[in-house]
């Protein structure tokens, strides 16, 4: 199945909380905390943090473990507010993150 982008990464704000979105972009950075995997997804509009949780989607979480910098992916998920202590004031999208339910690898780097 091909996920089709409906939202640019850098356009998401607090007004999008609760919305289901599909993003495409390059893996800018991946941080693996075991049960949680964080990916900063980048496109020409900016960065957005994606969170992979096994309880949300075990298959997406397993695939996210193999992601590397500059892989091209499509991600579908729900926009949620970040905890205040985890907000990044240096990013336009720093108040939100996307909890992934689907992940599709489009190209390896």
C-alpha cells in the first residue's frame, strides 16, 4: 500500500491536534529509547517529530527500529500535543508530535 502525503511536515501546529495526517519525508534523526522510537522527519517545509509506540502499531514500531538517516518514508498517524517539558521552542512544530500508526519505507539511503 502506498501512503499519500496530505500534510507538509513543517505546517503542523497546535490547531492540528487530534487530526489524522500522512507525512512524507527524509529521516533527519532517529532516537531509540527501547519502547519509544522518535524520528525527526524532514521535508522542504521543516521538521516534525514522529513517535513510534508498540502499543499503537507493533509493525510500524518494528520497521522504525531499522530506519537510518536520509531514508525516505511515509508516515500516517495522529497529531498530539507534546508534554510542556518536552516542547521544543526552537521548532515551528515544537509543540506537537505525530503518534504513528502506519510506516512505509519508500527508499533506503
